[in-house]
């Protein structure tokens, strides 16, 4: 089976001094609920009290996860990030022209087009009757 290549996240994706987002805050609430439900997991109170930033949340989530998995003494494994391979270039000449021309059409502008009113035809003038 071929490995699934995942591109590396941008450097701005993680800022340890940034306040936690609503999604991360919800995740922290779930971890706190599990910690209270399981009892004493042996987590340092200094870690569990400083979870207002992404860095503090990362430390807390890692500590709870290690405690739940029973590997409190083991260090977390480091992930290897593979560089994304460049896609192979396909020759442009192999595409049919009709498809390439159809693909070049512009996307809709978002405005609704109103059909033009059709002018009513005036009735034809009747020619005078000859007697």
C-alpha cells in the first residue's frame, strides 16, 4: 500500500502564545471532564491551570493523553513530515481542443440575468376591402 502524503502545515498554523479557539476550548472541556471522571491522573496542577493559550492547551492535552494511555513516563513520539512530491507534468497537446476550450469559459458572475421582454407584435393592418 502506498503511503498517504500529507503536506506540512504552514508555520502560522500553531502559535503557542495565541489564545485558544472555540473548537480547541470545547476539546479542552472534554479532556477536563474525562480527567474529573477518571479521578487522579497524576497531572501537574500547573499544567492544568494554564490552558488559556495554544501552548498550554498542547501541554495539557499531551499530559492527559499520556495518562489515559498509561505511558506517562514515555516521551511523545515525533512525527516525520514528508515533503510533498511535485506532480508529474502532462503534455498539454494530449487534451482535445473542444474540452480545453470548454474549460476556459468564465465562471458565472453571480448576477441573475433577466430575460429581455419580448415585444408584442402589433397586429398587421388590414388592407381595405375592394367591393
